[in-house]
């Protein structure tokens, strides 16, 4: 019986196991349901995270991604309803138990499917990551800049800006061929090397834009770089939207736009806006600053030419050993100099001379370069001149002068053109950063001459300036020439006869030219501009009167020119410049020049007579310069009467806007303002109370003072006239009594520069006028004036609120500038330059009691030969704890001949922004306002610290 029971028990157990296995295979295992469901939820979360990663890194280079995405979506669609049922069944009892068996199999199958997708997704993610790392940055072949200090500095600047979260768009701009693309390619390759470890950008996109481009072509290049799917007949708007969404998926991207010629609409391109995706940075290279402005770059990096050492090293690299041959090196260095530090020109010239060992070939190349004739030098015209010509071709709005325009409008158009040329790197600011001068790069000048000489529009130019010509090259003149320039040569002879249709003839700075033959000008009857300035001619031939088309006659600094032929027949003449000549009278027929717009008689020391009524008949005159000239004396026998007559005639010139004139021997030029003065846009008027020489003896009477003034001007030049407008409205008073009714003179309140030399009544002048709102520069010299307020009366308002420069010299009673501050209520809120020279009683510069705020704008202090000066600034007992320096942004300080000077500042004070310190003969000065940090900063920036000790 027990045996039977044992057999039955075994059979039942086997049947039960088989039955349970069968049930579990059909409806699932209820005992593993809970753990499977928990695992399913976790795996689903990991799968979704993996999907985001694959979506971010997706490109078409890895197959199977789209199928995997579709499978993940389908699995999600199946699992989500199942999850909802399971959550609902948790609230039910019996039904929930029955459903438990039914759903456990679904959960197990879903878990298996999700795990399979996750495994496949991990493989795809690894493939995409490898692809992504490989394509993050594409290497670009380029010459290294490792040994170019200037380029390396720009490189470091850009790298710092890329790490600056406040900077999104960077503009790299400069002349064509100057190295912009080379710099940015080096940057690109550095990012390529960095991407192998910790990539700074998930993707770097390089696009070469060039002159001829369209928006869609750039979009296509970006899309291809991003491995985006190509869609036929897709609109630019649709592609822009896709590019934008794709870039937003990038963790951090960099777009490099090389050689941009005009503004690109980044929105239309599909570049995310900063507020939508700040991690997208942009670097663009361009020849034009206006492109940077139009694309709203956050920072602009100007690229400058190579210095001499860098240029020579680059030239030798291209020219090889031939450049350093003993008999060639001098010429090779001269050729390098002609390239003007422009890498493109250096590379081309160096390559063209490679392995050429004949000195004759090198000298020939140098001659060709200096004559701006590139035809015989391989590669120069095609690879240097023509690319640079593109900058010229792209110019918009070239100056088109309408003779009916006023000089003011023409001047503004000219300024706009100059700024445009500077923004295109075809002009540069003058030496020392002076805003009113410009210069042209040597290679750009050569290209300009090449363009003008090869013009195909019947308006060719012949330019042979500064090449040492001694004879007028008749053989070079052709009928198509319209502009001829032989300036800055050594021409001594002009031909007797010559036929030309040229409208411009420039012969200035031929110092040895003494005679203009009678028949010479008969061959140039179409001339509109004739320039003979700085020549040695004594007179013009009578044939000059046949130049009926002449608009401008320029005879400046012809120091032997003593007479002019009649000019009455030159009815179209608009500009006559006789400045610096020795003419004794104006030519006959001047009264008939009704179209004359500019007359320059400055420095005509022998011109003592102007016919009465002549000036008033020049009805078209807009600019009159009679400064440093005696010519106003011939109007009347007495100086005052002569001045009055001149001013009366000036009142008849309704178009006059610029006046430069000296009024000598008067105490007051007139009693009330004349209406014509309100029309003046620019003036320089010198008023002298007594008869004086044109050359101011005050400025040259003492060698010591002359040297001090020279040094002062040299040091202050970099900080004064930054806006280029100081000299436009200038008044000079010399030995004048200013105690009269000067408050009635309109020009005083309009002056930007006021110079007072050896004048009396200064206090009355400031009190009567009441305020000089336009004044930017004030100079007071050679006076016993004391500005100590009488009766303790202080000015309630700042009478010089816009003052930027204060110059004091030879003020024998001045004890401190604070006297002037209190008398005129000065705040010095805009003061940049302060110079004090030869004030023997000056004890200190300023008392800090007079200021509630530091002098934030003050950049330079220049103190010379003030023997009593002991302190620069003094502090009352209540202000010794002021937390700021008096002049926190001071950059330069020059001190000389101050034997009693002990301190420049408080003991604990340092001037962090000092760049230049000049100290001479200050034997009691023991400490400079520097600490270790500021001194090291000066050394790091190679600033100047010059200290001289007085001889014992």
C-alpha cells in the first residue's frame, strides 16, 4: 500500500510540475511578476535616456539608427497601455489576482524586448560617439604660427574669448592677405588636437564664405557637416528650422565663417539665438569692420602686419637659402621691407625668388616693386594684387563730388569715405593714433597705382612719384591719361610743348623745379587741378590764363613765388592756395572769381595790402585762411580801423563757414556780435592787444622753456585731440586787456580751445562770460593773475564743465590749482591732461577738500620747474581715510625740476594704471606710488620708468 501511495505521489508531483510549467508558459509566472515589473520600469527609463543620447549624436553615417528609433517608439506604444492596466488592477482584489496571471507573461516579454533594444542601443551609441569624436573638428592644412609673437597673442586672445560666457560672436578683421585665415585655421587645428581628450566643442563647423555666395549654399554646407538628411526641393526656411533644431542638440558648437564679404543673416541661416541656445559660438573673418558691425559681433580682433623680424623670418622660410647669400641679403631685406609686413606679399615674393642666386635678379625685382610694376614678378599680380583689388571693387558709395554742394557737405562726404576705406583696411589711422591723419600700406598703395594705371575706361592714371625722376618723362604721356602724378621727384626741367587731355597734374615737392615754360601749360588746357606746391618757382607763365577749366591751383610753400599773373579769366577756379609764399600782392582780376570757395593766404609775410572791397566781392567764399599773415594791415592806416574794415567785409560773405585770421593792435575787435559769426563752423582767431611779431616770442625766448614745451607736447600728443576737433574752434589772446565787455562776443562761448598769453583782466573775463560750455582746452601763460576768490566768494556752478586739458605756464603768483578750482567752481569731471610749467610759487596741485569724487578721467600729469612744490595733493585731517586715489586711472606722469617735491600720494596709496613715469631732478622724492604688483605689471607690459638724478 505504501508503495502504491509513493507511486501515486510521484506521478501527481510530476503532473503538477508539468501543469504549472504549462500554465506559466501560457499566462506567466505570478511569483516573478513583481520583480519583473520593477525591472521593466527601470529598463524603460534607461532606454529613454539612451534614446536621447542617440538622438543627440545621430548622423546618417551610422546605419540602423532610424530602425532602432522606430522599434523603441513601437515598444513604448505597447508598454504604456500595459502599465496603465497594471496600475489600475492594483486597486482590485479577485479580478486583480486573475489578471496577475494574465499580465505576468506580458511583463516578461516586454522586459525581454526592452533589454534587447537597450543592448542594440548601446552598440549604436558607441558607434555614434566614435563617429562624433572623429568628426568634431576637421583638420585644415596650414602654416604654424608658433614663432609669430603677434599672431600667438591674437590666438591666445581668441581662446580666452571662447571661454568667456558673455562673448558669443567674435570678428577677426584686417587687410586681405594679412593672416586672418591662417590664424583661425591654427585655432581650428588646436581644437582638433584638444578634442582627443576633453573636447571644448562637440562640433566645429568651418565654412568658407568668399565673395560670391548665397544663403542656401552655406546652409547646405552646415547641414552636410552636421550629417543631416538631405531633402530635395527643401525651402531655405525649412532647412534653417532643421539646422536650428539640430544645433540646439549640440552640447557646445563653434561656427567658423571664413572670408565674409557682407553681412550674413544668422537667423535666416538657422543659427540659434543666444537666448535660445547660448552654447553656439561664432567666429568670422572679414576684411571689413562694417561686416562685424552688421553681424553684431561682441568683440573685434584687428589683425596687424608682421614686425620686421617676423617678416624677415617668413620671407627666408619661403625664399630659402638664396635670401641669406652674402651679396643678396641686403637686397632681400629691402624686398621684405617693400612687402610692408603683409604675409601674403611676403609669401609670394619669397617663393618667386626661391633659388635665385643672381644679385641682378634680386635688384631687378626690388626696382619693379618700388615702381608698382608687378608684371615681371611671377605670381604678384595674380596672387597679391588681384585679391587685394577685390576690396576696392567691393566699395560702395565712392566720393562723387557735386560742385553745387557746400564745402561742409563735401567734407562730411570725404570723412565718410575715409572711414569706409579704414573699415575696409585700405587706409590706416596715422602714426600715433591721431584721428585726423591717415596712411596707406605700401602694398595697398602699389595696388591702387596698378588699378589706376590699368584702367580700361579711358581714365587711366600715370603715377611715378618718389622715384628720383630728374626730367619730365614726355614719352610716357598718352591721350588716354587723365591723371598724372610726378610728385616728390627731382625734376628740374619741363618741356616747352606738350599735348595732353589730363585733368590733374601733380608736380608738388619737386624742390629743384624753378621754371614753368610759357608753352608748357598751353598743352594742358583741360587741367582742373594743378599742384606746384613746394617747388622753387618764382612766377607762373602768362599762358596760365588759358586754363579756363581750372578748379584748384595749389602753390603752398613756394617760398620764392613772388607774383601771379592775372586770374580774371579763370572763372571756374574754386581753390587758391598761396600759403607760405612771398607774394607781395594778390593777382589782378581776383574780384572776378565769384566761384572761389577756398582762399589760403596763411604765412604770406610779405603780403601787406589787400585792395579795399576785394574780400567782400568773393561772394562764393566758404573758407578763408589769413593766419600768420600781415595782409590785413593794408585795409586802413590804423590797426583798429584795418580790423574793423576786414570784419565788415567778412560780414558780406554769406557762405563763409571757416575763418582763420589774426587781429593785431586792438583791445576789442568789435563792440557787438556780427550775424555772420553765427554761421562759422570752424575758426582760429588770434587777437593781440599790441603790435607783435607773428612768431610768439613767449614760446621761444628761453631754450629751457622751449625744450620743456617740446617734451610736454611729445608726451601729451597721445592723449590730446582724441576726437580730432579741438583745433576747429580756437581763440588766442596775446597781450590783451580782457577787462572789457567780452561777454558780448559770441565766439568766446563757442570756442573749444582758449589760449591766454600775457593777458590782463583774466578774472573779469571768466566772471563776465559766466560759462564756457564748449571749452575743452584752456591754456594760461605768462601772467601775474591770482585766482584766489575775493571776499570768500566761490562760483556756485562749474564754468568749464567739459574741460579736458588744462595748461598753465609762467603764472608767477599761482600757489595751487585749487585757486582756479574754487574761483570757477571746477569739478574736473572730464579732465584728461594737466600740465603746469614754470610756476615758481606753486606749493601743491590740488586740495582734496575741493572734490567729492575722484578725477576718474585724468590720464596725464606733467609738472616742470615749480621750485616750491612740495606735494601734489593735500588732504585735510577729515579726509585722510578716503578709500580712493585722487586720480585712479592715471597713466602717465612726468616730473622735472621739482627740488622740494616729497610725496605724490598718501603713504598707502598706489596707482595701478601707470604706464609711464618720468622723473628728473626731484632730489627729495623718495617713494613712487607703486607696489610690487603694479611695478611687475609695468615690467610685464614693457612700460617706461625713467628716473634721472640731479648732478651734485
